[in-house]
């Protein structure tokens, strides 16, 4: 592997969630100064906007085909970007939101480019997560906040902490083991509800959230009971937020230890 | 003369315009060269209609794999989370074999 190879580079940047609102100056400059730009964005209008920033913007959209494994699609996306890096181009991958948040392709492309000796890095962007904290008035530090890819909660035995916020991504395709579908139906969401019902009462409030992608839009904020989540309309762009269901429990043993330490250092406790 | 993309870029980045009331938005749109059809879609905050009028379509936007167990190294040559633990009998059998 040639660690000193100089030409050919990759940067993955985020366009943020809302057209015109979130793109930072550094990310914009990377786009403008690249030789080739690849794009995986949230909607067609945003793609039109990006097309104005560079003469050679190549959409990664055509790689998605319902019925084909998304994993194959992801590899094709990585391959398309790396081919240009290897050809000596300065490549910029543009992703909606934050390029490293619930986004496998940019991480993998950067890792592979680095392994081959090319300069590759990521610039952060404003993700759906950032928008939801603002739009829903949530501070992840208040009670803590767990994030899961929704299917992972079904495929694996995960430990949910119902005293913290729980944020579920990709609920629109929850339970799709084939990775070939763009949506799954209410029956799949019912399995998710059943899993969540181990930790939450069915009348517990859940929030269906969708950040605005165009500045003319308002965010979707819909509060419903967990019990009817399966029947709700949830697409690819929705994120589900579950507020804490129980108060945090004090840990007397640890508090006693801390009190003893306080006494030892002469602190009033 | 601003077109719809220029206008939305400006709107997204402008403190006042991004919070505009319907009448302020109507006024701001009147100064542009945007078609009346598009203007009404924007005033109705109807993103789908805007998409349709611009001839763009909804896109797939999933780039994060959930990594189901057993998806195999060919399909998931990334550090997948380890598969769920085997049921107890299978585990004993597995240990016996190894
Ligand atoms: C592959 S992830 C990409 C996330 C993106 N990289 C980011 O920074 O937000 C796709 C998931 O992000 C969330 N998402 C995407 N667009 C969203 C939006 N407009 N509002 C809320 N969540 C969104 C949904 O959970 C969706 O299933």
C-alpha cells in the first residue's frame, strides 16, 4: 500500500437537512473545489440545488433498486466514488444531514480510500437528530438518549433504558431482513410495538418526527400512543422519538461511596 | 429575478424569510419570476406539489444498514454486531463440538 500517494482524495460532507439553511462554508467549499461530486440526498429539489454548486454532480440514486439488496447498492456507491479517487480526482461525496450519522456508505468509502493510501476525511453536518432536539425541545443531556436503528431492536437483544429518551431510525423499513425493500407494513411495525411494549405501557406517548427538508415546509410532529404506532403512516424520512417512561432511580450504593469520599476530603455532603 | 431554487436557498438562509407569515411570503414571492402554480404550492407549504411541478421525484434515502444476523460476509463485509446468542441447548452442543 502506498501511503504517500498524493493525487486522488475523498471528502464526505453533509448538506444538512433543510435546503439553504444548514450547509456550512467548509462543506460548500469542498463541493465547489472538488473535481467530481457524488450525491445521496433526501429529495429531488435538494439535488437540483446541489447541481448549481458544481458542474459534475453524479447522483447515487440510480443505484437504488427495489428488490435488490441495499447492501449491494451501498457497495456500488462506495465503488463509484473510489473509482474516481483512484483515477486521481478530488472527490466529494455529499450526503443529506450528517454524512456519518446512520450512514454506512461515507464511513466505508473513507476507510477504504485511507487503506489504499489516499487522503480521505469527513466534515460533519446538521443531522435529523440535531433538528429534532431543536424542534421537539429535547435536551439529550436531561435524561440521556439512546439511538437505535429500529430493525436492530428486533434482530438483536438490546437493552432499552426507559428512563432515557429512545430515538428510532429507519422505522419505515423496520424488520426488513432482506434489505431489499423501501418500506415494510403495519404487521412489521406491530412487532416493533410488541418489543417496545416490554419496556413501555401501550398508552405511552411516542412522537413521529420529520424535519423540514425544504424551507417552505414545517416539521411533522405527531404525538400518538405506542399502541397505535403500527397503524401510523411512517415513511423513509420519519424518526420515532420515545420520551422517558419512568423516573431515574437513585443508586444508594454508589451515592454512599461518594458520600464517604466527600467526608474523606472534608466536603459537606 | 429569482427562480424557485434560488428563492428557497435564500429563504432557508434568511432569518426573516424563513419565519415568514403567509402574507410576507406572498409578498416576497411576488418579486420573483416563479410561476403562479409554483408560488401557490410554496404558499401552501406543499413540498410534494413543488416536487411534482419541478419534475423531480421522491428518492430513496437509506444509507444505513441494519445488519441482520446471518446476512453473511459477502453481503456484510463490515463489522456487524455479533449474532444473537444461541439458545442454551445449541450453545452446549456448540461447546461440545469446539
Ligand atoms: C440512512 S439514515 C440517514 C440520516 C442522516 N445521515 C442524518 O444525518 O440525519 C435515514 C433515517 O434518518 C432519519 N431521517 C431522514 N430524514 C429525516 C427527516 N427529514 N426528519 C427526521 N428524520 C429523518 C429517518 O430515521 C430515516 O429513516
